[in-house]
C-alpha cells in the first residue's frame, strides 16, 4: 500500500510540474498573441491528453475493486466479527445459565461463527477440489 502511495505521490509531483509548464505556456500565448478559439481548443486538447496519460496508468495498476473487497473482508473477519462472536458466546452462556437456550439455537450460533471465521478456508477447499 505504501509503495502505491509513493508512486502516486511521485506521479502527482511530476504532474503538478507539468501543469505549471502548461499554465506558463498558456499565459505566454495569452500575453504575446491574440488567442483564437482554435488555439485555445488545441491547448485544451493537449491539456486533457496530458491528464489522461498521467492518470490512466495509476488507475490501471491500483486495482481498487480488489483492494476494496479485501478491506471489507478484513473488516468483517478481524475485529468486528471477533467481538460479535465473543458477545454471541457470552449471550449463549447467559441463556444456558438461565435455562433458556435450545440445542438448535446453540447450533446456529456455532455454525455462524464457523462460517464467518472459516469462510476463507472453506472457499480454498472448494477451489482446490474443483481444480
């Protein structure tokens, strides 16, 4: 993640230097020549092409969908899910203590915890069995 941020930071600094050069060229053309509409359109086209060429490689290598899905998976299987599982087990303990729990409810809690925390292992087993 840090490597991607460093690459993006260096690209941004190069891009800002490039933008400053373009702005200086536009100021020069405005001050020294009468700017026609066609000249302005061509400068705007070059500016748009520069933005496209600088930003597309970073977007292509960033892979935001995979990073977003990995972030959600880590969020749901690390801290929050562990805390919810501990709270669920504590609630089951209190229900058992007062005699208000059935085997079906206990099985549902345990199956849910196994599926949440063992989801990655289950998927890996299914993929290895298919291939």
